[in-house]
């Protein structure tokens, strides 16, 4: 059943469930690509097989009006973004891919949630992870931190962006209601 609006609680439940499922896709992919061992191809296929379910959970969990189509588009966008970027850097590619797909899969309210703002947040998260990875030469602890961040950031930045948009819309409505 689709509610009339996406509540903050429903958004975060969907994002939390999708993030939990993302772990079962992310870590096998990372393990297979970072090691570079041809014997690890099974892990890559396992991670890629689980990936569509992340977007299905996110779309249906958030009450997207066209959830099946949104999940399909999200998977296509994931492949379009993640695969080329993963050739350059696996972690950055996965952050950008999962984040871009979350932009499509998560339901947004008309006039409140902007795909552009979500995309900017995903790009910022990807650049943040890239910066951590580039700085690991100076601080070796940043490498593992970047890899762990990549497992959480894609969904979190989309949710935080929507929270900020909701807050901004509520303040604008409050100002309109308090004017004489």
C-alpha cells in the first residue's frame, strides 16, 4: 500500500534495510576485485546477483509508486556508473554506483526531493572516499576506513539529502503560515 507521503521513518527503514542487504553485495564484490585473483570470480558474481535486491528493497520499502520499474532502472544505472568507475577504483565505483541507483530507487516527493541534490550528495560521497584512498599513503589507516565508509555512505547521503530537503520545505511552509 502506498501512503500519500514518504515519512522520515519509512525512508530510514527502507534505507536501513537496503544498507543491510547492500553489505551482502558490497563485500563479495570488493573481495573479488581488490584481490584480483581469478579464483575470486564467484564472489563477484555473488555480489552482482544480490545487488538488484538492494534496489528492490529500497523501492518497495519506500513505497515508490512504480517500484518495479524504479528498481530495474536503478540496476541499469548501477551497472552504467559502477562498472566504468570500478575499472579506475573499485571502492569509488561501488560508492558512485550504489548511490546513483539509490537516487532512482528511493521514492521522492514531488517538489521537495530533488534528484539533482541527491546526485550531488552521491558525487560528494564518492569524492570523499576517493580523497581518503589517495591520502592513505600518508595515513595508512585511511584505506580501511574508506573501504568501510563505502559500504555505508551511498544510502546514507541520499537519506540525509532528503532529510535536509524535508526540513527546508517545513521551514518554508512555516514561514508562509506565520505571515500576516
